C-alpha cells in the first residue's frame, strides 16, 4: 500500500511539473506582450497645469503597444502631438496630430521613438508638456523556464523550481514556494 501511495505521488509530481512549465512559459509570454495604459500625470484628470510631467514620466517605462491616457477639461485644454522644436518652444501651431476628443483620450504608442505632446490654449506655459521615449517591446523569453527548470525535474526538486520562479517574479515565486511546500508536506 505504501509503495502504491508513493507511485501516485510521483504521478502527481509529474503532472505538477508539466503544469508548472506550461504556466511559467505562458507567464513569460504574457509579460512580454501585455500593453500598459499609462495615465498621464498619474490620475484620472491629471493632464492639468502645475504637474511636473517630466518627473511623472521618469517613473514610467513606455513600450511599443502601450497606451497613454489623457484625462482633462476639454473646455480649457487639449492634447497635441508636436515635434521637439515645438515642444521646447511651447509652440502649438503646425502640430503633428490632434489627440483631443472628449477629454478622456487615449493614444496608441505604435513606434519605438521619442514622442512629444503639449496642450495648446496656454496650457503648455503652465507646464502641460510631455516628452517620452518609447522602447521596443521586450520579446517574450520562452527559453528561460525550459533551460532553468527542465534539467532539475529529474531530481524532482521543488526547492530549485521555486528558486527559478523566484528569480523570474518575486511575488509569484514566494506564493509558489508556499504552494509547493503545502503539496510536498501533505
Ligand atoms: C520637473 O522635475 C524635473 C526632474 O525631477 C526637474 O529637473 C525640473 O526642474 C522640474 N520642472 C519644473 C518646472 O519644476
Ligand atoms: C495599437 O498598437 C498596437 C501595437 O502597435 C496594435 O497592435 C494595435 O492594433 C493598435 N490599436 C489601435 C486601436 O490602433
Ligand atoms: C517642427 O515643426 C515646425 C512646425 O511645423 C517646423 O517649423 C520645424 O522645422 C519642425 N522641426 C523639426 C526638427 O522637424
Ligand atoms: C482638435 O480636435 C478636437 C476634436 O475633434 C477639436 O474640437 C479641436 O478644435 C481640435 N483642435 C485643434 C487645435 O485643431
């Protein structure tokens, strides 16, 4: 009976390994692609005067496929995409694109390049100008879970598995370690 139980447990482990490998691969893939919506200024209606957008942008990382969200009072301000010359000079004529719609407007960052935005109607001179640099989206790294985890499944070592997960994602790794400990001890 005891031997039978052990075999069942090994079977469970084998299934678990497959699940782990698949879900880690999927997580890598998802993390490489999921677009992020960046709320310009940090809030719902923060495309507004007297906010330091340089400071806000310095805490964000923008990737191709991400979105900007501009929430603002459309009766007083607007959102125009301009070139660097116009950005530096707060010049709102001859803009590249007018992004203004209803005041809760999104903009798709489709290229890896610098983007410049400002508000006309006097907004720019009150600080409503934004310069960002958009990076190429990171490629999903599907090799990582396989090279790090597969060789260790022979020894069936839950600790090394948890370690790999931990390196990839601290929160997931910690939660997964607890999960593995519970399964292993039961
Ligand atoms: C905005 O913040 C940046 C970086 O923190 C700083 O260099 C700059 O002087 C600030 N601009 C204004 C208008 O306060
Ligand atoms: C936004 O950009 C992404 C990536 O470039 C693209 O796949 C998507 O179709 C775009 N969406 C719209 C509505 O333009
Ligand atoms: C930026 O746009 C302005 C207005 O259209 C134009 O005069 C200027 O040459 C442009 N600058 C660059 C670097 O493209
Ligand atoms: C930008 O577009 C909005 C909405 O279509 C329009 O009301 C506004 O006049 C435009 N602004 C400029 C400067 O062209």
